[in-house]
C-alpha cells in the first residue's frame, strides 16, 4: 500500500516542477508560488504566477494563473496536489522535448523549405505539422 503524501512531499514536488518550468523557458517573467491548501478551512492547493512585469491592468505583485501546461488548481488534498504536480512535471518534460525536436527540425530546413514553413504558419497550420509538411518538399 502506498503511503499518503505529506506536506514535505508536495513542497518537494513543487520545487522540482518550478525548476523544470524555469529550465524549459515556459515563464517569460515572474515566478511560480505554491499556495498550500487546508481541508479544515476549505482552501484548495494552487499554483500562482506572481512578480510579473507590471501591465496596465495589474501591478508587480498581482497573481494570475500560470501558463499551460502548469495547472492552477492542483487539488483539495495533499495527495491530489502531489499527484497533479507529478503529472504536470511529465507535461512540462514532454513540452520541452517537443520544443527541442521542433527547433532542431526547423534548423534543418533549407531556405526554400523554411519559406514554405513561414507561409504555413501564417495560414494557421500548427507548428509541428508545418515543419513536417515543409520538410517533405
């Protein structure tokens, strides 16, 4: 039988996720913070994005939902939060891997293929599909 997740487990999983998101370049600015939940008081476990560059609508300390694939709501219990963080880490890993593969594919295009790729992107073709189509010319 698996042991229930502890607060330390959730914090450690969050630290790993935050490091992986930072290394993957998913956050253009600011930082991710963990908002710990409480079953007793009915607070959910959440991830917030804060310390962003100020805009017309939000100051420096404003909090918002993190960019995809990082979830905002991660659960009502420690176990749900832990499981969601582990799944989010896999999503970030897959996104980073896909971005690296796409960057290598784009770099390998000839000038003519690259121009075709640009036209496909401008027409709304998803990036991965556009690279594949342009490479097969």
